[in-house]
C-alpha cells in the first residue's frame, strides 16, 4: 500500500489530482498517510476533492482526523492503527463501529523494528504478539480485515516479522493477517529486488 501511495504522491507533485486520477485510475490500493497541514489547513481537503483517486487514509491513530469528520467511510475510508501497545484499541474500534463508522480494515504497529526517534514504535515481537492476540485478533471475528505489523522495508524488519509470527504460534495462535504492509523508501525496482532476495531464499 505504501509503495502505491508513494508513487501517487510523487506523481501528484507534477500533476493535478484530477490529472493523476486519469493517469492512474481509481484503486482501493491507493491510500494516504494523513498528516494535517497546520500552516495551510485548506490543503487538507485536496485528498477528497473530485477527481482524487485515493480511497482510504490512516493517521497513525485510532480516531479519524478532524479534517475529515464529515466525510463518510464510503467516500474516504479511515483505517485505524494500533501504533503501539494499548489496552483500549479493541474497545475504541467497537465504539467507532457502534457509533456508525463502518471500520473494515485496521493496521498495527508502525515500524516496530525501528526506534521512536525515527517514527518507529520500537516494540519487542513477543510483546507485540501478546497485544495483537488481545486487541486485534477479536476484530477478525467482527469481519474486520487486519494488517500485519508495518515493519521497515529492511532485513531487520522481515526478521522482526518472522519473530512476531513465531511468538504468536508459541502463544497458541497464528495471528492471521489479511495483508502485509511494508514501508519502502526507494523505487519499485529496489523493492522488487529486496522482496525477491528475502522470500526467494
């Protein structure tokens, strides 16, 4: 997902949102990491204007961004994220659903293999597995699709993810994820090569 978003955002720096929609087409895979602009708050709405091909966003948190408070899930889907270990994430999601917000996807643990100084949530895989079992796994029973921990696109990230799933298994579950987000800060060819090296061995 991030790769698609990165490509789109790079393209929209050269094209208008409407032109980008014509070039790339609308896709459920195109989303946005939303960080509100405090200097130019009017720019926040560019992502939902006519012609935008973005269909979802996340903001590293469990609550929708205030900039899109009046936007429905159908028009611009909010995807909550369990950024770090929490005892209230499951309850918070149930509250959103009970309040009428159709949550269909959640994500977990932003760059847990990275340090907090670089935006990572810096969580031990075993601790993350325990939190997942308590806070994420029950959401699958509600029909909500779950994203695996969003590790860095590095060998360290893939090692962390393998340790996470091993820890889940040792705790009696497989921590089923419906999709695996990977952060990658490079071009598509580099990502394809990296994934081939990691999973081709």
